[in-house]
C-alpha cells in the first residue's frame, strides 16, 4: 500500500509543484487544473493530460469546449446531483463521453441534516465522515477514472472545490503525492474562485469558510492534512468496492514513467 504519512506540521517542499503550469484557461470555467506535474514520494511525478479537475463544464463556451477537446479530453465525470444538472451553454462535443456519478448521497438525510447546514459543507471537514459513510460513492468514481477510455479524464462538480476536491485528494493519495502537496492543491481552488465571486457580486465563500474554521482553531489546509494523516485511503476505497486491479490501472494512467 502507498504511504501518505506526512504528519501535520511536517516540513515538505510544496513549492516544487508548478502551479501556474497546471492551471488551464477554458472559456466559461474558472477553476480548471491538470493534476499532472506533481511529485510523488517515490521520486516520480503525476502524468500531465491524464486527469483534470474542474468546475461545472456546462458553463463552457464553444471555444471552451474546443480547448477541452484539444487538450485530449475524451471522458467527463460529473459529480453533481440530479437537481443541479441543466443545459449546456454551448453544444457539448458529440464524441465526448459524459458519465454522471453523483457523489453526495443526498438520499441519506440522517447524514446530510448534520452536514448541509452551514459552512462546514463547503469545507474539507466532511471528507472523512463522507468517506466513512459512503465509501462506495468515492470508489465508483475512482474506478470510472481508472477504466476510462484512452485520453484525458475531467472530474468536475459545481465550483470544482469540494466534491472535486475530495476525489482529487483520494486520487493523489493513491499514487503517492505528499500530503502537503495535496493540501496545497486544494487551496488553489480558493484562489481561482475568488475572481468568479467578485464578478458575480457574491460573497467570497472561502473567506466565510476560513472564518468558520478559524473559530474552531483550524484552517482548510490543516483539515486536509489531518484528514490524510488519519486515513488509509487505499483501505477505505477497497472497503467501498474498488479493486486492486483498478488501483493499478489508475496508477498506470496517472503516473509518469520513471526517469532513467
């Protein structure tokens, strides 16, 4: 099993991740980045143009869809609930496969009556409880990525921060990216969404979330670190039905070859 046991507060070189190079400009979306180019603890790095995380692709313009296809994307995995789905702003390419795999599990009202009330839903606080309650929902998304046809895979929700952040965290942990780099990737969404909120005249949700977490003596980055430190990602996903062959397929898809 892969170890992602960097302790909270442990020093690691997070600046080696080329953030600017991973951001993608697809017209209509604000929070798109390639999960490639991130170093792993065994000296490798994640492959570019393999898995991309994004906010809602239904907002893409025609040039946005063209940029997505030109980047090599052939499969889209949509994590949103049924009631969030709507019409695309511009026609979706017909040869693009879209798989709808809602991640929330909204039918479990006992769980969501606790988590959907207040800023905690917009934070990684719910990642560990969600994975414990619904390991099969995350496992089926990871399996779909592992088994997707050749070409890049985009995973997205509405804003590309929370549900997409959870799946990205699990993906990166499975292939051996250090906890601090995973937490840094999560925090990039706050930066990318700030301009969108400003353009809409809306309150910056990141500020409200950090205030909420600060009142509880923590912050979003530290919550991600603590979640990973206390979690055996591979075991959790195997308990949800993910298979070892799918984990190996995922690593083959997402890990670049070793340098000689």
